[in-house]
C-alpha cells in the first residue's frame, strides 16, 4: 500500500531535529547512493525530499516541482538556496542525530555532498523563540491530509511538497519594541495567543490567512527554532499537496500582491529557501516509481 512519509504529519514537532542539505557531485554514483539511502530512511524519523535538480539528474520529472524562486519586494529579499536533496532527521537525543547524520553523509558520498546542516528543536510546546505560538492555524486530521498530500497516480499519491526557509530573527530589535507593537507585527497577543481584530493589515496573521486566498491556501506548518552561537530564528517548514499555497502566501508577505509588506520582515529575514518533493512510502520504503515511470 502506498502512503505518505509519517514524519510529515506526526505531532507534536519533534523535540530535536536536523535539516541536512546535499549538493549533487557525481551523477554516475547516484544510483548506488539512492539504493543506500532507501535502506537508511523510514519516512518517520527521517523525512526525505528531492530537489528538482536531483529529479532531473535521475532522468525524471515530478509535476509541480521546481526550484525555489528568489522573490524581491520593497525592502524584502527572499533568497533561493536550492539544493539537490534534503533530509529532516527527527529524534530525542542530539548525539544520536549526529551519528545518524554522519552515517547518511557517508552513505550518499561520493554522489551527494553535505553542504548545509541546521539543528532545530521544539521550544516549549511548539513556540517560536519570540515566545509566540507557531502553527496555530494548522489544519488537522482529514483536513491536514488534504492540505499536505498529493493525489494522482501510484508513485505520486501520498507524496508531498516541502517549502523550507531559514529565518534569522533580530531579537534585540524586537525586544526594544513595546508589547503592543510586537503583537501588531504578529497579529496575536502574546499573553493568550488570541488574534487581534484591530491588527494592521501588515500583521503576519492577516498577510497569511489561508482562507483569504482564492483558492484557499492551506498547508501544514512544521517549523522549529534554531540557534547557532548568538544567532537564532525559525526553520520554517511547510508541507502541501502542491507548492501553490506557500508561494501565494510568500508573494503576499513580500508585498507583491497589494504593496503591503508583512510586518514580520521588521524583526526577521529569510536567509535560505528551497523546494523539495517528498515521495510516498510503499511497504515502509520510499516509493520512487514516479521517477522510474518518467525516466
């Protein structure tokens, strides 16, 4: 039976995680590396996403998959740092995640080279480092399945499209603002997580209200905070049955729809961006039939 990678929708977000990003180095070594990858990942504690360049290197095409677009608005830059392969490791122990990362890196060489690694973690019960709850408007149960998972033929059904951005926060600048100003940037009160009816149109909650798009732009967010030295922020991660919902939201946030820039850019900025296709599972293994069918 073909189904989705369970780590995509498992709740809550894991207590510890690693995002591994790989660049393609040797196409001739790719088939053997993919075989070793299939033996090491389960779709639960390790969610795998393929970038468009890797799919092309395999002589295939996944409908709807493309490279992350670099979007620029007034005072806004959303960079594209697209990679060939992304693996999201889940766990409870940072040491275990280190050893699993090393094993994956060794298994994928020399075809794929690790070029970026970001550790992430669950803060409180699923909060951003600013203190605000993350993913409040996430769909649940059947609605989450419909939002996150693709339909279609075997090999595509149960797959999902992941959008990833690493956001770096300006903690000092945000802390210097009055609490009301901080709440208006987010569009919710920090004290009780209630949405502010009188929040400005630039409030993040209003910019990204999923039901306000036509068609509605629902997706499942699985974001987690990150810290490196004195820097930190949010590894934004969202899964959708296509990339449409994420992209229309990012365009509106960037002011490309109506000229109103999301207030979030006042206290944070994205420093990476990538799109990935997460294959479904069949009998507990990644189902890559969609790639074989179009090769």
